[in-house]
C-alpha cells in the first residue's frame, strides 16, 4: 500500500479541502493547456512560417500524447497518480519557460520548437490518467465533482485561447508561455498540498509490460467499458471529428470568423450548463441517461445542412454543449466508481487511447472526405452515425442497465 485519502465522513461531499486544492490545480493546468495551441499557431504565423509548419508543430504536441498515454497509466498505477501529475506539471513548467525564451529570441531552428512541444505532449500523457483517477480520492460525490470539473474545463477552454490570442496580438508569444508556466507551477503546488490516504499498488516486481497486459485484461473484462469505447470510436472518426473542420470551412467564409467564434462560445456556455445539470441530476442508470442526452448532438450539423439562421445555430450549439457534457460526466463518473483503484489509471489510459485519440483522425479525414463526397454529404453521414451511436448505446444491455454506484457516506 502506498500513501496517496482523508475520507472523513464529516468532509463535504464535494468541496472538501482536498477537492479545493485539486480543483485549483486542474483549473490552472487546463488554462495553461488551452493557451498553448493558439499561442504556438499565432506565434509561428506571426514569425512568417506557413500553415504546414503550424501543422507539424501541433503534430509534435499531440503525437507523443497519443503514443504514450497507455504507459502514463501504467506508471501512475506504479508510482501513484499524484507523483506523476506533479512531475508532469514541473515538466510543463520547464517547457513553457524554454518556449518563452525561444519565442523571445526568435526561432532560428524549428527542431528546437518541435522537441519542446514533444516534451509537453509527453508530459500531458503522463498527467492525464491520474487526472481522472484522483477524483474519487478527493470527493465523496464523484458525479458532482466531475460536474464541477467539467464546468471549470469549459471556462478555461473559452478563456485560455482568448487570453492567448489577446497577448500574442498586443505583446508577444513569449509572455503567453510565461503565464502558462505560472499556471503549471500553481497546479504542482496544489497537488503537492493534497493529503491523501492509501491506494493498493501493483504487485512488486511486475514489469511495465506485465502491468500493461493486466490493464488490458481488466479493460476487456468489462463489456460496458469496451462497448462504449468501440461505439465512441466510430462516433469520433465518422461524426464528431470531421464536423469541426467542416463547420469552420462552411461558416467562416459565409458569416465571418466573429460569428464562428460566437457559435463556439455558445457551445462553451452549453458545456457550463451541462456541468451544472450533472451536479444536480443523478440518474439511476447514468450511461442510459447520458446516451439519451446525446440525441441532441446532430442538431448543429442538421442546422448547417438546412441553412438555419445564426441565432438558431447558436441555440443548437448551446443545447449540444449541454448534452455532450452531461454524457461526459456520466461516463467519467462510471469509470471512476466502477473500476478498482489499483487499475483505474491504466483503464483510463486505454479509454483515452481508444476514444479521445481518435478525434484527430476524424478531423484529418475531413478534408479528403469533403473532396471526394462534398461537405454536405459528409455532414449527413455524421448525422446518421450520431443517431446510430445513441441507438447502439441504448441497445447494448451492459451499457443500458449499468447502475450508478452510491456516493460514499
């Protein structure tokens, strides 16, 4: 056993001392993460580099995350999630300082930028598995805590890019990196202040590969878990992933970037409302309720295809944000409460690798698909796939009938 929760029965269901520190850590880290893509993209373009360079830079950021997140789960189970997250935050702090120096000085050799972004992507892969597994350790009301965290994620997802764009336009990209470094310093300090109890460790002497295999067996043993991942894979590759670049390609030329930004803000507002809804509403069968909420997802692409006015598209985005976030909280809470703590980091890593990492593939396929079939047809396919995904979730018995785990007393 290793020291990783003060599970005092008198602690608040959500806003315990530990959760306040964890909430601050996640909010700060998410803000720093949200600033990076915009800052790098704007900084490179402002320095005279082309879109190809921007694409390579973002690939060096995302590639290590997709390739190493499974090992991040193994290491988090072996060394504790808290230690891995603190180490990742310190690595992110260091890379942001070095990126600031690089942008202040001027990028003479792109390999230096690519190397630092690869380190940042690796740090994200080491951090992410523990981010989910820590929630049950710091809050008795796991679903409510996830709702609060999703609300914070929505706010930082809106604030981070806006702040980065403002600073790049009025000052310099280097200042964005320095501010991001501060956010990761705050995150590391708050994680260090957590007072956690004990979680079981993997058997001593097991190799990393053995731990990875055990995680895979635990993943396969839960049909509701891998069932959702398989269904979600089709959703991200065929519907959600292509939708974002196609929507931008259709809306920006017709209405301008300001309208497109407002539509994204409407989605962000919806995610906030979805998080608040998830704090209050606790269905007995969470995945079934979340699947029903996903019925609203096709509203936005339907509106684009049908030529809805901007105000109606914004309303659709608001509702879609509510539905997606509610599903996300239901899903995260079930994973965190149904899976044993000793393998939770590895299970979450498999979840991320099988769902979130498929999103860039769907986005990358959007361009060739539009050239071959047209934007409208690709969106129509995505609409049909969205409804089929909901049907598959509700028709799969282990998913539909899974009951929620009661909050800890």
